[in-house]
């Protein structure tokens, strides 16, 4: 039984092709607050601003030298969080414009063949914005460069509020810090799109960032957050609840503990439904109608990590990794589903290790339940070793029925249950 929210998104999916704007650029998508093209708020300036904050260069050779010089900033780090002044939510508030309607040339970067917006590009913008929000929270006017190296640790959740993102309507991102630990920061962002005279919400995103020293080797303290008023206190408490939920989910991971009794029954039921009734054998399996074996719902890719895709700390940009993982996940869902799926949510993107420039990045997408998991790892051709760097989870929806994914092995059954857990967290109220 699908939830009301999922049914609403599914009905919206069927409108995609006929709801996009038709020929030419309409003034309906041009927001008045973007008419002047304020450069301080333009999306292209976000990464430029980040380079200024840490002293990074746009040139590859200069960039390496600038990163080496950052080592001297270690003396500017706080010895404890008590040495840092408390900040408010307002201190980190940012608003960034993506004028797809006002700037047709910019639209080319975000446009798909099907006249929709490349969501992978949106993921890149969200990642950069989350870092800038975090630096806004830790801003010290006395310092010319920040000694902190702030990186993405986790994409907790991206929840789609609206199914369609129009390619010729202006977009606005807003965001601020919502919770702070000793060395970590939770940042929430909202994306809205201007159409027919008003902004409409498109998505809500929650990122968890961590602060490191200038060499990105050990944790560093960040400014505490001081809520002002009952509304901000409520936001902070929600951040505390999010942290507790993340700890609880990590503790209950199927990589650590056995599935619940209900989940065991699900696995056994799947097993019984695939037994060949003509034989008395545990090995003889039959694929049910309108189904696909999990082992056949895979898609893989390889990326050579060039300097062009580096972040301000001389590693591969996390937004680039998310874009590549999303596009592979979408292609996989499209392949085994036989349709053009639409995104419902992104959740639990874990950044385990940084990806170095020059790495061979292997991406493996696996359909599981009504969801797609993408696993990325770096392969060292000299040592022949594989090291996991990221795990991504995407939930898609289609306007038509898609084949059910059926696991064969115990390991695949755990993937199936993991997908079911993510799906339930995403679409059920």
C-alpha cells in the first residue's frame, strides 16, 4: 500500500512530459529579484567565495602551493570550543540565486535532452552551498583566511517537495546552520523555483559537515550555536533529534546486527515464493512474474578523477561524486524499470574517505527494493586494492508499474531489507 505522499508524487510523474514549458523563454520564469543579476548572490560565485575563504587558487599548480601554505594556519585553531564565540542561526543564513530563466546561457549547463533540469548539477550546488553556510557560521573577521577545512560528512536527507523542476524558471537556494556539535555542523537548505508570479518549494536538504585542521588530518572545533527565541530553539532541538536518529540507525545497521523478526519473515517469504514447486530442492529457484533478479539489476561505471573536478582542498569535489552516482543510479533504475524514473528522495549519503586527484573511481549501482544504492570505491592499480569512499541511496518513482526486485542470496536479502528501510523512512509519514 503506497503512502498518500508517494501516490501524489506518482501522479505528478505522469505530468512531467506535458508540464514543462513550451518553446522560447517565458517571463513567467523570471523572478524580479534576479532581474539585476546580483553577482554576490549568483550560484557561480559560491565556489569563488570558498576559494577566497581558504586561499585556494583556480590554477592547478598554484593551488598545490596554496594548500601547502595552509599548514601554517594550524596555530590559529581554537584549543577548545569554549574559546570560540557563540553564533546565531542568522549569522549563517545565505540566499543564492540560480537564474535559469533570466540567463539562457547558464541553462545549457543544467539542461537534459528531455528538457528537464539535471538533478546532478543541483546536488553539486547544494554541496557547495552547505560548505559556504558552515564557513559563514565559523567566520572570524580578524582572520584573512580560515584555518578550518570544512568538508561534507553525510547527506542526511534530500526530500523532494515538488516533482518537476522547470529548466527555464529561476531558482533560489536558502539555508543556514540548524545544529552544531563540537566539531560538526548540520546545515539545512531549501530550494524554491519562481513560476507564475511566485516562488514554490522544490526540495529540502539536510547536510552534516565536519571541521578539520588545515591539513585535513584531525578534527577541529567550531563555534557553538546559540538559539534566539522559541522558533530557533525548536530548530536546534530538531537537529538534536536528527543526531540521535542517525546514531540509532547506525547502531541498527544490518552490517552490525541481525534483521528483526518481521524482516526475517519477509526474507523467508521471498525465498518460498521463488521455489520451484515441481522439485523438492532448496537450490531450484523460479523468478516470479513481473520480477527481476537482484543480480540482474546492476550497472557499473568508471571515472578517472582529473584535477578539473577538485575541491578547494585538492581532493575530488563531493558534489561531482554525488552527480556521477545519481546519474548512474538513475540510468540503472531506467534500465531495469523500463521507464524514465523520477527522484523522490536522496538519503544517507556517506562520505567515508576522500577521493584523491588521479584516482580510478569505480561506481557500482544496485537496484534493491524500490530503491537504488550506489557504491563507490577507489582502485589502486599498483596494489590492486579497493577502498570504499562513498555509499549513496536514491529513491525513484515511475508513472507505471516496474518489475519487483527479488534477491537470491542472503547478502542480497540484506540489501533488499536495507532498501526497504530507506524506502520506509523516505515515503511514509
